[in-house]
C-alpha cells in the first residue's frame, strides 16, 4: 500500500503531463537546441491593462503595431509563455496576450473554469480594446479557449491557429484522462519547486491562490466534451499544429483536419483542390515544448499573413524554362 507521500509524488509526476497543465517555463522546456537562431531584433515595449468581466479580473498586454494577433497560453502558464516567439511573430503585428482566468496576473474568481465562458470574456475584452477582428493563436488550454472563441464569436476571428489542442476529450491518449482527473490542491506541496509554481508566484496578484487554481483546473479537466459538429461550421481559415510526439493522438489530429475539409482527397498537380485550411506536424517536439519552439512561429507566420511560398509543378517548369 502506497504511503500518502508516495501517492502525492506519483500524482505530481503524472499530473505534470496532464493536458491543460502545460509547462510554463518556455526556455527551459525544450530539450534540444532550436533548428535556427531567433532574430535579434529588440521586441517593442509592452503596455498592459486590466478588465473585469463576470467576476474575473483579466490582465492583458499589448505590444507593436499592425494586424492584431491574440495569443492564448497553456494551462498553469501565462502570456509570458510566448515570449520566445515574439521576435518572429511580432514584426509588423500587434500582439495581444491575455492571462486566462486564474492564470498569471488574472484573478481566479469564484466561478468554474470553462473554455466557453472564458471565450465570451475574451470577446468582451477585445471589444473593450476596440479590436473588431483579430487573428488568434491558442496553445493547449488556450487552444480550447481559441476554438470556442471562433465557434461562439466567429465575427471576431479572422484566422485561427490551434496548437496541440483537441476538438474532444477523445483526442487525448486514453491513459491521460485518469491522470488529468487527479489534478487538485493535494499536489500543491509537491509543486513548490516546479517552474509552474515559480512562474505563478512571480506575477500572480494572490500567490496563495495556487492550490485553488489546481482544484479549478482539475475540475475543468474532468469535464467531457465533443465539439466536432461546431468544427465543421467554422468558416475562417484554420491551421492545426501538433508535435510529432504530442499528447494528442495522431488519429485525432487527422480527424480534426478532415472535419475542417482537409485530408479528404488529393490536392491536384496545380493545387486546384487544395483546402484552405492547414495541418502541420512539427518533428522533434512534444506537447510540453512546442509552444517555445521557433519552428512553431516560423510555421504559422505565413498562414497568419495569408501567404504561401509553395509553387505548383507547372509553375516550377515555367520558371525553369524562362531561366534557360
């Protein structure tokens, strides 16, 4: 029979690989060097503010000028998770990072954590900021919120990028669901030396609320959902991005893409049947380090800008003939 301490240690180890509790220490998460160095341009200065919506005091940061890009972080993290990507995503863009309910500098409030409710809050926050339409990138828990934002407020979302996020609870590997259910305040004593806790207490308005956040996130992850019907109704361009060693099952990744109209037939030599949505599976990455990889930013930036560097076979042959 396991002692309480051993049980807590086991729960901590397992919960750290739970779906929404993604690692919140961007630079320390990656186990391998990035494929290419980050640009050295100095990021523009940030301005910050707060908006209270339905009992939750949200913190947000805005930097740069250009087409707005809303960044929604993973569970137990904050907008700071995307800091390594700013040099690539930032130029020519206005980046808006929101700390989600109970995370980072935002308060937990007294209501349950639900992606649907937070999506309504984010839509209201954008309205307060005067942003009628934005591009959106959401990772893991933030991808859950981003998907609901696109479903519930499609008029707000121009282009949508979902990173390591499923459309239903069936998307997680089956052994993960019982582990997600174990996340609770009981893990708090074992988490004081983790990057998640250290990142939280460094910025949270009430650091003593971390055990309550664990309870709230555990309760959130015990909910079941299936938004497959909603996915088929999305009209804006959507890009799905996963790691090749993600927590999301490969079969689910493909099914997600198919629900968006992709992966159903050959695109044709001249890309005449090319779907307008995209799927990317990035190599040598996991659910816990994809958010900090420069390759993520390099992959999604052309899509967000509505660009494609691909050329058809016919275009290549024509270009070769002209160069002779």
